[in-house]
C-alpha cells in the first residue's frame, strides 16, 4: 500500500460507520459504573451511618438515574450525538465527585436526600452515554440491531470488571477511591471521542455480521481473561500485588484497542466491494441504454392513450377525499394521534406509550429487571450477612459483571440468529430468560454453602440478557424513527422495579430482621447501624423475588402470543427493499 492509498484509507476510516462502533465500545466499556454499587455501598453505609432501607433507597435513586433516560432521548432527537455525550460527561463528574467528597469527609456530612440527588445525577450520565453511542450504532446498522445491541450492552456489563481492575491498579484496596475513578474516567473517555459518534447512512455489507463476530471473539477473550484473573485474585486474597493489577489493566486495554484492527479490515473490504459493484454497474449501464430507449418510446405512446382516463379518475378521487376530510370530526383526529400503525412501522411517541404491547413489555421488564437488580444492588449486604469476606464480595460483583456481559452478547447474537433463520420470536427469548432467573433467586433464598457463587453467575447472566432482547423488541415493534426516546422509556421499568422490590421489600425486611436480632421492636434511633447476620436476612425477600419473576414470565408470554404472527414474517424486509432501490438507482 503506497502513501496515497494509506491516506485514502485513513480518510475512509474517519468517515465510516465502523469507527463509530469502535469508539462506542470504548464509551460503553466505562459507562457501567452503576453495576459496581455493591463495592462501595458498604463504605457509604458505614461512613454516613445509614440503615439498610436508606441504603436501598440510595440504590433506587442510582437505578432511577441510570435507567430513566427520557431526557437524553428527547435531546438526542433534536441535537447531534456529541451534544448528548458532552452533557453526560459533565453530569458524571459532577455527581460522583460530590459523593466522593462526602464519603471522604472533605465536605460537611450531606443529608440523605442530597446523596440521592448526587447519585441520581452521576448515574443518569450513563443514559446519555447509552443514548449517544448505542442508539446511533443501531441506526447505522438497522439489519444487525440484535447483534449491535448485544455487543454494545455487553461492554457495559463488562465495565464493572474493568473498573474493578483499574481501581485496584491505580488506588489500591480502599473502596471509596472507586467512586473517584467513576467520576473522572468515563467523562474523559466520552470527551475525547464524542465528535466521532454520528449517524452515517450507507448500505450494509455482505460480510457485516462476520465483522461483528470478530468483535465478539475479542470481547469473549477479554471476558475469559478477566474471569481467570478474578479467580486467581480471589485465591490470593490480600496477597495479589498492585503491579499485578497494573499488568492486568494494561492487557485489558490492549484487548479493547485491538478492535481497531477489525475496523481497518472492514473498511478495506467495503472499499473493494464498492469498486467491484461500480465496475459491474458500468458494464450493465452500457447494455441497458439501448433497451431503455426502446422501452421509453413504447411507454410514451401508452401514456398518451391513458392520460384522459387517469385524469377523470383522479378528479373523482380528489372530490371523495375532500368530502371525507369534511366529515372527519375532532374526536376522530384525536383518536388517530394515539392509534398506532401496524407493528414494525414507525410509531409516534404517544402511540407507542399507550400501546398494549408496550404496557405488557413494561410490566414484564419491571418484574424481571427489578428482581435481578435487587440481587445485584444488595450483593454486598447479602455476602456480609452470609459470612463472606470483602474479597469474596468483590469477586461476586466481578462475576456478576462478567456474566452480565456474557448474557448481553449471547442473548443479542443468539436471538438475532434464531430470528433470521427460524423466525423465533424475540419476546419468547425474554420469557425464557425470566424463568432461568428464578433459579438464581432460589439459590440466594436458601443460602446453601457456596450458593452465592452460582447465584452471582445466574443473576448476572439473566440481568444482562434481558437488555438487548428488550431494546430489540422495542425497535422491531415500534420502529426506529423515535427509538432514542422509546429505548429510554423501556429502561425506565428498571428503577420502578428496584424501588418496589429492593427498597420497599428487601430493604424493609432486612431492617425488620435486624431489629429482631438486636432486640429492637420499634424503629431504630437515627444514625444507628443495624446489621443482620444469617440466611434469614434475605430469605423471605428472595422467595418473593422468585414469585414476582414467575409472574413477569407469564406476562411476557402474553406478548409472545400477541406478536407470533408478526415474527413469522420478514421483519427486516423494508430495509432490504430500500437498499435494493438505492442500488437500482445507482446502476441506472
């Protein structure tokens, strides 16, 4: 390759959509700070003197901020993605910096409501990163949306394990320092690459899916590497050296940057493919010119004969339309605003929000995500109640992160393959995921020796698997025109489930059991530290979680029955037709 070709390739990469995917991987790899709340939640509880219900309320506001991204979606509808990413970076450093200053006692002790606001602002920055990067990539690759959602949301899930390694490598073992890391690192990454993230309209490649498989293999290698290291670190307990964490972090960064090689190969392949198509179009154009001239003359004669008839028909149709519009009442126009089109077409935001399909999906997500998120947010307290060491608890959080990643990529890729090859309905995949999640809740409820390791894997896997399936279903049923807002509305089910199940159920039952163990029959004095030990602390809570998840699976199955005919059709047909029309236009 000479210098001129190298410059041309560089320009192509800079303007191409594959570079957008690469930088989105980087953004997503540091956009999952909400998933390591279990590492530093005990520090907040101890330093600020919170009881478990206050801590779970704090966790609710973390989930509220981390999932209610309707604002970021609306902003994304009217501004370019870099604006959304820039706002998110500012919010991230503001929220987490205030939490770090509070926990390290560098500012006066905040009221609980102030901490709720700080964490909600910091966590809400995650929705801006998700909206700016993920929604843009889905629109750039509409025919591979399940795969795109799986791999990008997978990196969000993996970010917890990446953060854990970085904070040990940079700061050591003080869990308060991870809050500072959450404040500056994601903001720096977003600010550095935000101008690259933009929607790019282009036709799909023949080997597009193959490139995403290569991304998947790199991500799986990174996840496997981190999992092996987590096992080693857990075995070494406090003897794993700091330079060991630094080496691990450096290797993880190399894994992330190696995705750029795939970007280069993808652009080179697409360039060759376009050159071949152009050559073929030139040959076809010469052959078609003669036949086109003959066909044009024939059609001109036919047009002259039929013009008179068509004008009469058009006049009658126009008169009928005027009459119909006069008869249309205000009530019918109001109904039309909320009556959606056929499934798969572009719904407006009001039409989608009042759709029965969306309501069913929202209820099922509230049950499924709410219960698994309750387990994740309380993992630190569950581990402590069952007698696990802080290193064990850190291991559980890392295992959840890695299996969260695996759940996302496996669900995204597998659901896409089953859909395209066998017309397997994606809502049925969601139902199966909820049924598997019940197993994890049962392991926590009955607290057998070592069961928390199994529960961490199952909960992480199922929590992660729900997201790409949920977001793909929303895009398939309600279209891509207002996807940025509808995507974030679907995610809003998470904090609602977290509040009802984590705060009002698990947090309340934990404190009730703690008061019983400490001989308190009424509310504990303000500032007192209630601690519960033993399997009874969370047993009833997770029996309830199991029942709620089963209900969610039942609700999800209703959506399966409602959409079974839709998923038997080729739901990507309109994208293929659009591309064929573009290609036909280029050849002529």
